[in-house]
């Protein structure tokens, strides 16, 4: 990402977008295999790790888990959308299969960075109106900078759904 999304939630949004784009690699690694998009056991493991990491760095674990649940939901939206696109247009399907273990290592790095941003933006995220304005600015500018298609723009909205929910924060 050459330039970051605008506003106080720009850095957080940039990480969310990066995580969404990694979903393309996840989809490519699974497409045409027996690997399902839905993996409730893996999802539960990831959310438990997030809960533990959030507690360790002083982030509200309930809020962090809600935000990461949205990340997982958004990733599955992207994967389902790409599967449908590739099935309908086989010429657009990936010709290589990325290594899922390398993808997971990248996702782990992004989790650590996202938790740090959640910590850094905690007071802002506890102010719903200000948070919503800053999030909208970051989403629109980030989506434009990355030239996100409709699928990824919708997934970005899903991925940030819980960011400004004060009932889950602090």
C-alpha cells in the first residue's frame, strides 16, 4: 500500500485491507481442493489466540474477539466471492496454489499489528460518532487507494463492523 488510508483510523484500516487482500491468497490456496472455506475449528483457535493476545497487551478481549470475528467473516465473503468468480470464469482462476502455512504466518503478523492498533485507537473507538466519521474516511480513502472491487469493498465494511461499537470496548 503506497499511501495509507486517511484519518485517525487510517493505520488500522490499512491493516484490515491488507488482511482482506491476504484472503485472496487463502482462496487461491483452497480453490479446486477439498479444503472448505468454513473451518469452525480453526476459527475458534484463531479467536482464542486473539483473546489471549488481547489480554496480554491490554486490549479489551471481548472487543478484540468481536473485531476479529468480523475479519474472519469478511475473509469468508471474499473467498466465496472469488470461488464463484473463478467457477464462472475459469480463465480467471489462479494457476498456482499459495502455501497456506506461509499465509497463516502473515495473518499472525497482521493479528499482532491489528491488536497494537486497537490499543492505540481505544479512546477514539470509545467515541462512537467520531469513530464512525474517522472509519468512513479511512474506508473510502483506503478502498480508493487500493482500487478495491465491489467484493472487497463489501468485505471491508463487514471487517470493520465492530470497530466503533463502544458497548464492547473499554
